[in-house]
C-alpha cells in the first residue's frame, strides 16, 4: 500500500518532464509546483556534468552540481534553502544508457548531507512518502532499482545556525530488477524541508551495473562515492564566496 502510494506520487510529479527525452541526460528540480530544467555539459562520450547553477524559486533556492556517466551512474549534489513555509523539493535526472542493461545486474546507492537550522526553531527533513533517494531503470518510473534510502530526521530548537549531519545512508550492491533490457537510469531525490530559511546540503549517488554475476566489491562503491565530492565542493565554494560578499 505504502509503496503504491509512493509510486503514484512520484509519477504525478515526474511524468511530465520525463516524457520529453533528448539525446543526452536531462532533468529538473522542482519546489512545490515551480520547476526549472537542469543544464548538462558533455565532458566525453559517456560523461556529462550537471552545470553548477542556482535556481531561485518563490519559496527558496536550490544550487545544483553533479555528474552523469552513461555507463551508468548519476551523482547529484544540491543545496536547498527553504524559505517561508515548509517546501517540497523533487529533483530528477534521467540518463539514456550507453548500452542497455539486462539481467543479471546490480544497483547501489549512497546519500549523505547536512541540515542547518536558520533561526533556532528546529529543523527537519521529511521524505515525501518513500525514500529520499531512489533509482529507476525506465522512464515509466517502474520498477524501482531497490536501493531507496533516506528517512525522516529532525532536531528541536537550539542556537540559530546549528548544523546537523544527515545520514550517511547507503544501500547495495543488490541484485537489480529484471527482465529489461533497461535503457535508462533515473535518479530521484525528494523531501520536504522545515522552512524558515533552513538549509539542506545533500549528496546522492545511484550506480547501476550491467551484466555481472557477482556483486561488485564494496571498494567500487567507495570509488564512485569519491566522484560525488568534487561537485559538492563546487557548490560549497560558491556558497562561501556568496556569503563573503
Ligand atoms: Ca528552522
């Protein structure tokens, strides 16, 4: 029941943009009912970067960075400032696979971040009915890759500016879905903030590995995780520069 409700919610949020495919990866970030498309820059045959930029919404702002490997994996780093009332954020990135993936296959995920309580009245991060981060192998957003991670976390009143870690969470490697062949990898991150200027810094990663009978070594996930860091550093540097101004 709960899974069904979550899928329905994801479909309602995700279907319009994901219906409009192009040759490369594409994606968007949405706050409540307001949405912006992400921009991508091709680095090599299989690698794209998510162009680091800031989107200013009526109820907050989101800075993004990240990387898409059509081989495939997707990393997304974002910083979300939630102004006014609590706001729902959904970010979705779809990558066409360089080579379709059948079975067997394996999937992994990782998610970590932090949350800052702007005014000291408490801060929370709430999933929108399912995991904060999940991957999908098809534009229909079904099935899941089975590596959904990220749960509710919150903290009560404290000093304004108090910052707390979120996670870290990780899942996999696990056997991914069949039968395929799958032609897409989709990363979706979705959660609700606590408003009032509270700020969320999130790093998410989804890895989908084709054609292996054995799950990859944990070290492979660690290496992939390391690729997330530079994107985050870019965002943090930009934020630091802005604050210094
Ligand atoms: Ca707060």
